[in-house]
C-alpha cells in the first residue's frame, strides 16, 4: 500500500474510534434507583394493663409418688413419662406374691415333666395356679402428668416401694423470674397472663407463691397457677408472664413487627416515614405488650405517624420509600 493510502486508512480508523468513544460518553445514565416499597402501620394509642413482664418455665411445685400397696409383682404398667393420666384411670395390674409364686412353681413343673404322669400333674397345677391368680388393678389417685417410671413389668416390689411418680394438674405452675424490686409489689391472688412463646393463646393465671430472692442476679421466683383447667401446659415449656399490678392505662404503641433490635447493644429502633416520604430511624424504649402491640416511647414517636412494619431492614436513614397501598 502506498504511503498516501496508508495515511488515509489510519486517519479513518482514528475517526471511527473517536466516534465510538463519543457515543459511549453520550449514553445517558440509568438514573436513580426506584424507591423501595415498604408496608406501614400507624403509631396508635392503646390500652395496657399496669404491670410488668417476666420470663419463666412450666414446672411442678410438688410430685406425687405412687407405691406398691403390698408385696406384689408388677404385671402391667401402661403410662410412660410425659403421658397424661386421669383420676381413676387404670394404669396397670398387680399380682400378689403368693399367686405369682404359685404360677411360677407350676410353670417349673411343666418344664421339668418327663413322662405322661408328670405332664398331667403339671397341667393340673398350672390350671389351679391360673384360676387362683389374684390381680389387683392399679388406678391413678389423681389427674396429672407422669414424670418417671421406677419399675417395669415383671418387677417384684415390696410393700411401699415406688413404681411411678406424677405431677398432679393442680401442682403444675409457671415459675417466673422477677426482679426483686418488682416482686415487692406482688401478692397472692394477683392476676397474670402467660404466653408460651409459640404463638398460642395467652393463658390466664394468678399468683400462688412468692419465693425468696435467689441467685446473684437478685431475682425472685414467682409461682403462677392457671385459672382454667384447659389447655394443659407442658412441663419444661418456656414462656413469658405478664403480671398485673393495677388499673389499665393508655400509651403509644407500635406493632411488634415494627421493632428492630440491635444484636450488639440490645437497643430497639423503629423506622418512621416523614412527610417527604423518607425513612427516619428512631430509638425507642419498650413497655408492655398487648397482643401484637408493644408500648413504646421515644423522640418523634407520635400518634398517627407512619411506622414501617415490613421492608425496613437494611435501609439507611433518609432513604426515600414508597408505601405499599
């Protein structure tokens, strides 16, 4: 290629490259991101009972031990730990030592019989022993939950020996750990509500005992007993009690889903939407809970303000948002 033609080709290539660069620079930006959508509710005045909350666990205040009424062999025992039994329910059967020994002797004769005469005698002995068996039903003295079995079928027990233990329904209590200062205001018969932490229906209860202050955390153990017979609580289940101290009162509240807890500090915040549609994070102090609503107080928390209940996580303060209809 001649030099003039080479020069023209190079110049043309440079023009193409320059033109493409200009085209890229002139491409408009994608623009600002769309406003994230959030779901809101409003800060509302709600009625709360005057009291406080305390964590706890369902436990037994006492245990009923069931013992052999006489020297006997435990022939059958149906319930296992965790089973509920009712008053008067048949749990199994006893065999008296004498009738059990007679049957055992007849069975031994049958095993050792070697001729027709011995076999006939063994069969007669077995028939007599079986006809003379003295069986006594084991009946539950009360309704409750079985906590342990101390003996298994075919066990030989002396009179008074333990074979089972259960917790009577009336002795199942919710043991709440209450700060010592709050416990001073409690009294027997005081009303309470217990939640199982699994979303079940709160259970009405009342204070039956205020135990001495326990442990280095200076908490007091409070025993609460359910007011109604059903539903039956589960031993060992954790929950939270709301113990009443006085007349109800009104306070500002937000739904539980509006609360965001800082894992490091334990502080709680809510995201409010201001008049310009932007997010504002506000630290709040928590009070009582009533259903899905939680009493709160904090700067800027006012009745009627929009509070985000869904979609607020990871959004920084000042983010413009769009409220879902």
